[in-house]
């Protein structure tokens, strides 16, 4: 039993520490993943079905996604260390079990999500006469809109609309780390299995929680050596050895507390030190950039090379489905290319659709564009430019951090004087962009790109990316943008 308990503590503690550190390395990216879950079509509709609620939404959490991401990242790391140290173990194991149970059902929802499914969204709208008439017209011409209740005197409509389900295909358990190191993320069912295994290892710790005390010297040796070995393995898997450094820092704080403080403080001081170190790391990655960039837009990668499938890649497989009406029964029947009744006069063609039978390999980058006002994509032109391209990425111009705008203006001017290009990339509306440029005297031509793509390119708003011939040579949070002369001397060669 004692050996099983040691193995469980090592496995659970190290795994939570590494998982939390990978999320903390990209806290903004994790908050974007939480926002996906908070959208009405992702999780809220399933909760409504489970509990029989007429209306329930998680969209109010969207504005708190970053704060929740910070709390969840820090919680995983702190609880992992608590399990290794044997301090505050009752609270730690109950919290771990609750957290893992939540992840278990979340990944189960993700695994069972039907990407072709739909759900009913009930909304209430109170409008003036023009809007009321337009809504009634929309109702008449859209079979997916159903009036539930209507008060013509108040011009109020309560309507039900059939909406498509939004499946979150990647649970975000290890951020982009697994995809960046091993070439793919965990599938939804693999994530669910991982949570099931984790829960099995937590149960022995939970059952023995009243007996576990702060480690003895012997337990320190066994548990910490095991934790270092398992963390080293996970670090190798994710091609990032910072978790080993952080584990050493946490254990160093624990030993310092144990050597110089009375035992009464051992329940809190090591955890307090781990908490401080964790929050410092999170603060740094939010206000600068991730320590390790696992995304396709990491420095050294070529965007155009990743926009095409490699040789030998498996393509998507599609099948044509034909719908023919049986003239005798009046029923529309479904056929494939090999079975459709092409020579039967009793059948009349009704419709045809193409269905995806099996997904093939995907290019690493599929949605990068540099789209001008005329609707044309000029990315290929910029990929072929001989000069250096500085891309000022701001996915939402209305939420841009303004403290760096003066520095950006100075940088753009210096780059232009040196015959290098500077462009802006945003998903914001043209009117918002023009207003922003005028208010900040920003001499940049802005192009359009998808907001999710821009969030992926650089975890900053704004951020700066240096590119030549499509290859990324440098990347900065605008807070850290160096002087142009520094960039020129180090990177423009």
C-alpha cells in the first residue's frame, strides 16, 4: 500500500506541476481556449439539456476568462507541489479530485460532441416597429426560427432558433505543447482516458489523506527522486526542460523551510513560496511572451512552407450523396454513387450533397491571410518580397495596449527610412482601424486576418513579428519591442 501511495503521489504531483506549467507558459492561449468553452454553442447547451433548464449561458464568463486561466494554472501547480510535500494534503486531495472530476466531464463532453449537431436557442427581443417587421419577415423566410411567444402590442418576440453546435476539438489540457513537440494533440477520447487514469491514481491519495503528513527525510528522498525522473520524462516529451528547473526551485524552498523553520510553519511556507514563484511566471508570460513557443508561428518557422501539405500526406475522403424522390411513395431516398437509380423512371432527382467520410492530414497553417480592403489576399506578394517585413499584429484594435504606440511609431519610421516594410494585421472593422490610426497618428497600412489566427501568431495585442520571405525571424510583445537599431544590428543581415 505504501509503495502504491508513493507512486500515486509522484505521478499525480509531477503531472499536475508539468500540466500547470505548460498552461502558465501560455496563459493567454489557455484563456482563449476557455472562451471557446464559454460560447453558447460549446458547453452551455449541454448543461441546459442535462439539468432541463430553459435558458442558461456561460457567456458572462468570457470577460473573466484570463482571470480564470490564471487561477486554474496556479491551482494545478500549487496542488501538485502540495501532494509531493505532503502538506495540507486533505485540502489538496479533495481539490484535486474535484478538479479532475470537472475535467473528466468536460473532456467527455468534448469527446461526445457532434460537429454536425444543433441545439435550440431561445431569445427574447423587444423592438421598434421597423425592427419588429424585419424580424417577422426573417421568421417567415427561415425555417430554423420558430416564434414561441409574441406580443404585438409591446412588439416583443420570444423566438427559438436552431443553432449549430460548436465542438471544441482540442481540450487544451497541454496547450499547444503536445502538438508542437509530438506533431499532434491528444484526441478528445485520449484526453478523457488521461483524466480517467489520473482519477484512478488520485483515489489512493484521497483514501489515505488522514494518514499523510509532511514528508520524513526518507519520504523526501523517495518522492523527490521519483518526481525528478518523471518530470524529466515529461520534459523530454514536451521538449522543454523548464519544469525541471521549476521543480528544483519548489523543492529548494521546501528544504529551506524545513531546515530553518519550526514544523508548525511547514504546512504553509513552502506552498506560499511556490505560489509566489508561480504568479511571477504567469505575470511574465502574460505581459511578455511565452518562454517556449510551440505554435506554427514560432521564430525560425516558415509560414508558406507550413501552408502546404508535405509529400505523402493523406487527403480528406469525400463521398457524393444523391437524393431521389420515389414517385410512387413520394418519399425522398438517399443513395451513393454506386447505388443511385440512374435508369429507374420511378425516381426523380431531388438533391445532391458531398459528405466528408474521413479526415486526412491538415497543413499546419490554413488560415493566414493579408487581405486588403479590395478583398484580395496579398500574403503571397509579401512572402516573395526581398526586404524585411515588420507585421504589427493587433487582433482587436479597440483593446490594444496604448503604452507602446509611440515606440511603434518611431520604429515604423526608422524601418521605412531603411527601405523595410511595416504593415498592420487586424480582425477589427475598417472604421475602428481608421479611428485608431487617426487618434494615435499611426502611419501603418492595416490588412485583414482572422482573429483566431492573429491570437495564434503572437500572444500580445499588439505584438510585432519580423518576417522575410515568409520565414519568421523575430517576435516581440510590443511592450518589449527594442529600438530599431538593435533589431537591425542583430537580425537584419
